[in-house]
C-alpha cells in the first residue's frame, strides 16, 4: 500500500490527539487558576475577618458613644496592638465619614470619602452587614473590607472599621502559577505528539491486517455494503467489503423478509407470547403479552424477570416447574377479573436441542363467562320450571286419587294448578322473547312517537295497582310535553310498564313514585324514582342479568320470572338507548332510560 495513505491517517490521529490534550490542558489551567484566585481571596477575607473579630476591636469600639471624641484613645489602641503587626491597613471611620484613627497615621483626621470607597462605608452603616469591594491605592490593587461599629448603649451605628488589603502578593502568585501552567502545557503537548505517532501506528497496522482478511472473505458467502469515502486505509477496507455485497445481498434480503414476517405476526397476534431461555432469562415479550401482564412497552425484554412477569402468578408457572416439565403443560391464572389460559412448550435450535421455553396466553374471560352463563341459565330455567311442575303434579295427583271431596277445596286446588300453569306460560313467553331479541328476530316497527304519550299510557294501565297499594304517583313533566323519539310503541310501552311495575311492587303501601320525561343534550330521558326498599350496592351491577333476583323469595311471591329487566335492557339497546339504575338499600331506587331524539328531517310514520 502507498506510504502516503498510512501517513494521512496517522497525522489525523496525531492532530486529534494533540487538540484533545491542548483543549483539556487549557480548560484545566483556566479552571485551576480561577480556583486558586478564589481560594487566595477567600483566605485573605477569612484571615482579616477572624483577626478583627478575635481581637475584640469591634466590641471595644462599641464602648464609645462617639468615635470622633475618643479618637486619641482609639489611635493609642491601634498603635499598641495593630501598627506593625497587622499586614493590612486598618482605619476607624466615624459616622460622619471622618478617619478617627488608622494604622497609617497619615490618614488620621482626613475625610474618608476622599480616601476610601464611600459607597461601601455608607452601605455598611445603613444595612449593618459586613461589606467588601475592589479598589486601587495608587498603582496597587487592593481589597476593601468594611465592618460596622455599633454603640452598646443605643445599638446605633457609630462608625466602621475599614481594612484595605494589598493584593500584590496574590497577583504575583497568580502570574507565577500561570507561567508554570503554560510550561506544563507545552511539555504535555510535546509528549502528546510522540505518543500520538505511536498510537496512530498501532491503529493503522491492524486495519491493514483486517483489509487483507476481508479480501479473503470475499471469496466466501459473506458480504457487506459500505460507502467509499476516502482513499486511506479505511477507504481500502470499504472497497474490500463492497466486493462481497452481491454474494450475500439476496441471502440477507430473504432473511430480512422472513424476520419481518415473523415480527409482524408476533406484533399483531391477539395471543400473548413470552419466550425464555432454559436458564429463565426473558428473550421476547410481544405487545399482547405486555398488555395482558401490564408490562411497560418501553422496558426491553432483557431487563424483565420471568418470576416477576409470569412465574409468580400461578404455582404451575414457577420457573422450577416449567424447567422440569419437558413435555410442556397448560394452566390458567387470573389478573383482576380477567382469566387467562396458558400453554407452554420447549423450542429447539436447528440441531434439535432444547434452547428455551415459549408461553402462549389467551384471554378466556368472555368464554368462561359464557360457559358460566350457560350453566346458570340451564340451572335457573330448570329451577323455575321445577317448582310449578311439582306443585301442579302434587295437586293433580291429589285430585286424581279422589282424596278431596269438598268442592271448595277442589276449586282451590284447580286454581293453584291454573296459576302455576300461567306462571310457566309467562316464563316460556319471556324466554322466547329473549331468544328472539338475542338473534334479532323480534320484529320492530319504528315510528316517530311522542314518548310522553307512551309513559302516560303505562301510568294509566298501572293505575289500579297504584290504588291497591294506596301509592302516590307524581308526574314531573308538563301534560302537553312533546318529546319525539323513534321507537316501536308496543315494545317500548313494555319497557316503561316493566320499570313502573317494579317500582310499584317494591315500594310499600302509601309510598311515593315520581316519573319524569325531559330532553337532555340531544336525548330523551325517562326517570322512575320510588322510595321503596331499594337495592343493595353489591347487587346493582347484576340486576339486569337473566334470572337474577335480589330477594328471590319475595320476587317469586310477587309472580316475577327474573327476566323482566333483562328483556327491558335488550329492548332499550335495540332502540340505541341505555338503562341505568341508582339505588340505596332502604331509600328507594331510580331507573333512568335514555333514548336518542328523533331527527324529523325526511322521516315518515309520525304519530
């Protein structure tokens, strides 16, 4: 290979290495010099403050009501304890900004505003807080410190102690440090250049070796496509890789397509899938499984623990159990109210060796509910038919055996048989109607109707029942109200009658029932509110289930089949409406039916 190519990469590496060290040393030097300056100033500040505080100078000055009147005493104190022993210039200034005493006797008696930082002195007198500022004394840079003197008797400020510190030594130290850092940086850069050449050579030699290896690989079945961006060693390596592209392009494309197909299947499959290796480490979790197990979509599979994800949900899914079960297995578990069926088995590599375990999860909640409903339905129908059939058979056998000669008793027995037959007939009719509603075989004749007329008719039909229980029914809507909906009049009248009759049945004698019909946000609302026995809170979600009764004995005694509200809900939903119940035990129940209002434009069959 040409020598120039080697040199180009080497010089780039040396230049980058040189720049990195230069920038790093520059930043370090600037940072350290700044820290040194800050440290020196902080040490000076602390030394002066500690000296002034520990000497009790401020405390002794507070004994004087007027600093100016005691200037000679203060000067004697400074001459005996400060002049010559204190490295900085210290002056005592009264509140009139007159220098009362100073370690520099040339300043005594002069106006402080002409000598010192008057703003600093005034600020200290007013705020009472120690202050400092930068300044000049001739050609010398100084640091000014100001401390407030307060009278012990009145607590008012009588003056300040003003210290002026020479910064020449600090500035000299910083200049010397700066020269040392510059010399160290130059030395480091010289060493960097030498080490850079050694490092560059250690990189270019392996690259040449890799290039030769790749050239050999071009005669095999591997290929990689890269861009040729330069003519150095890296560029030659790219050229060698490109020689292999055509041979592996088709293979990689096929592998990619298969991977995409598999990924798409796993991504969108409705069943949850979890794959782990034989040691129990999670390999893959598809989105469906994440949703089922409430796993954050952003957490990588490798960071998940099998025990925390699936193993803790059921003892048959414990990691030890699934590892020992070579033939696989299946089980179910529950999360909240959702039931999942899980099957697992081992998967193998191309050599037929077991390499992991795959779990498939299915949500079987609805299927389980359907099976339970079917079982309950058969049991309920059997139970509902068994009681009247038993009664009919027992009374009929008694009559057939001739054991009852009294005509009055015979008539009573026949009346019971007739009543039980009517009860079975109602049950069969309700079951047939539910079946037709379930299979959309119930013929509905929708017409635009004033829903108030239907409610009025239902109330009229229940008038006798109301009077028998001496109940008071109140209409909360106007008599001339006109609220139009699209309904099958007969079917919807059945809905209102069922709700109204339930309110009458389960409200004690003398109770109150209120009925209201009104429009609300594009819907018609019908509410029937009573002050009857109410419904327990735990039973509210189930009152629309088939054959469900809150009080089974009382419901049967009143002739109910347990299907009325189920039929009511089916009919309301056929009208694109909803029915809801609100109740508290012992306080009454409110049933609310909601229907969409009719759109009168272009509609026919108006009543």
